[in-house]
């Protein structure tokens, strides 16, 4: 099983402390009108929008087939930026789409019309349509079609471990789109709605980073997690991980970042913002920008703040990629 290097988590967390504090002073509030509902939008609209969009926020690209498109009069969007831009456009054009009634009967053709632009299309429109239908049906049956009611009935808890009064993450697990054992989408949804003021998390100790490919890649490169020989060989050779191997690795990554967050003195959700953008701008696929770092809170004097504690940054290890596990809607 993957093993967490607790001493390295402490070093990484300490190295991130300054960047985390700088970012926490003015964090992303998820109100950019290109991607999210307006600041003054009603609470039900905001809750429903994020519930649907996070359900769709998984595996948009494939090797050699990036999910990116140039929108008329706007420029090029890639990955999650394109997904949320198309989500905001749909919210403006057809806000009723985000209702449980509409979601329950959405077709594959409607998903393609929404998320495919030019030659860019997610690889699994049929799966996405099925996830939305499941989401709409269960939202109607369990919460009267109200995403806001889902939030309210959680009582502000992520986890209660109680079947009588489950927390938000436990409630979300009933939706197929949110069934990831490592809770990536559930934690991402909680982060969004907390930042938008719809959720006051009462059990902050249960917060965890939403683990995706970016956070896994960084964790492996900085040495937060050590792999057993069989998993390391699969990683090195680019062989597909099994679902349970993926779960074992990402649980270790999640808990390693939780330790690092404590040493950085920062909330796990805020740390996620920092790490996710690092994965897109600094610790990127291929050659990371350890010594060519700019335009990010983790960049100091042209270098990544993790370079002094990172085997790749110190040039004593090659920059590995994250493990191969493509055909999933968990993350």
C-alpha cells in the first residue's frame, strides 16, 4: 500500500506556509461571471449550478485529445475553464436546465449540444447524461428537487458518521456522480458553496483536498507518498491502475496533503486552490517550472517555493507523471 512520508509532509507544509498565507488573504470567491453565477444570484440557483457543474467535472481530456476550444469573440479555453464557461453560458441561455425536473430527462444529444464545441467534446457524453438523470431523479425524490435543501439538511457538517443525520458528503454519496470513495467531487462542491456563503462548515477537521490528477502528480514529485514496487513499476511504465489501486493511492495523497495543510497553517480547501493552480501553471505535465516560476503565489524570486524540499526541484529525481487511470467519473 502507498505510505505517507510524515516528515516530508511537515517539510512541504512549512515550505508552503508563506504562499498559503499570501493566498488566504484574498482567496478565490468563485464569482467570476465567465464561469460562475453572479454574486447576487439567488441561493437555489447557485447551489443547483455548482451541484450540476461539479457532477460534470471529471476527465475532460484524453491523451492527444485535449478538451479545449476557441469561443467566438472570447479566446481559447481549456479543460475546466471551458467546462465552467459553457456552464455559465447555459445558465444564461436556459436556467431551467439546472432544475431536477429537466436533469431527470436530459438526453445524450442535449449533453453533446451543451459541452461539445467544434472538435472539442468530452469523451463520455452518454455517461454524463446518465449521471445527470440520476442526479435529477434523486434530488427530486430526496430533497423535493432543491439543491439548497440538500445543503440545509446537512446541518453544516461534512461528515457525521450517523445514518440518522448524515453530513453533506454522506448525502452526496447517494448520487452516482458523487460516488468517488476518495470524495473528490463532494469536497469540491463543499468548497464552492462554502466560498459562496451557502455553507458554514461546522466540522472543519473533516475538510480534505479534492484529490485529482494535479494534486496527485505534485504529491508524487515532492515525495509525500511512497509507492510499493508494484505500483511504482506501473507508474513508471504508464500501465493502467485498477480502481482499488487508484483509491489506495489517492487516499494516501489526500491524507498527506491534510498533514501538509496543518504544517502550512492553512485550511485544506484553501490549500487545494493553491495546489490545483500550481498543477496547471508550475508543476505542470512534462518538465515542471521549478526555476521558471512566475505569476503564482507559490513563486518566489523566479523559483517554486517547494524547490528546496522537492527531489525534482533539487534535481535528484526525474519528474514523474501521475498514475494512469482514465476511464472514470470519480474525478
